[in-house]
C-alpha cells in the first residue's frame, strides 16, 4: 500500500532535494571538475547513500543514532575526517583534474567518484535524523513499525534525487567545458575543489 499523502510527499521531497546542501555541493564539485560522467557517478553514489539511510531507518538503526550522542558523534566525525582527507588530496595535487580525467584509467576515477558520494552521504548522520523526522509524517500510525513504507519513501526520494542531480550535472559539465579552454583553469579548479571539501567538513563539524 502507498503511504499517506504520497503525492504530497513527492512534492515536499522535491523541494528538500532542490534546496542546496552538502550533496548538491559535492555533485557540483565533481561535475565542474571532472565533467558529466563524474557527476553522474557522484549522483549515483550520493543516492545509494540515501538508500542505505532508508534501510537503517527501516531497521531502527537511525533511532539508535538519534538517541545516542556517542554514536551520532562517531558517524559525524568519521564523515568530517573523510571530507578533509578528500580536500587535502586535491590541495596537494600538482596537475589539474582535467588531466586526471583524460588518463586511460579514468574509469577508476569514476568509481572513486561513486564511492566518495556514497561515503559522504552515508557518514552524514543528519540525513538519518532528517529521515526519522520527515518520513513518519507520511506513514499511518498503524504502519510506523513496518519497514516497507520507509523503504518505498526512501526509494522514491532517491529516484527524485537522481533526476535532480542529473540536471545539475548536465549544466555544471557544460560550464566545465568552458573552463577547460583556459590553460591554468584546471589547476586552480583542483585547489578550489579541495577547499570546498574542507569547507563542507567544517560545516558538518560545527552544525
């Protein structure tokens, strides 16, 4: 059975997804730096993370994170450390991201983009807390302990996310093509993307 007010859920979820946040910044960063394919892989990674959070919410693991300050802190700061690690990797590079994308092993880079998106989203406990607060608004009280409504809402949310971030990726990759025309743009963009990752980490740490 469909959860309560499923159409309202789609509209509301769409608004939340289109509101700029950590995931939006991550996908934009990858799309502008490496192009459309990297953005798509990052999009798939981020929304696979959404499915993982959905699974946790359905099993009640998200409730554990919500009730345990220690568990919340562990997940939160694991995500912070990972983003800082990604940032410093970019800052220490001596060649631009466009050169990396042109290498024959570029397919491995795309896989890295997927797993980076996956870890960035999964290690953000605020997503788990958001789902705990948001999803039950569209689930009947008699179904609140049933994992199926959570899974249906989570899959719907992920599908909407893939659609929206794919649109962002398309426009961002067009912008990256223009940037590539400038000789030093790639190197500066490499450094800039590193700073973006670190800023994202600071935002999570102090929120």
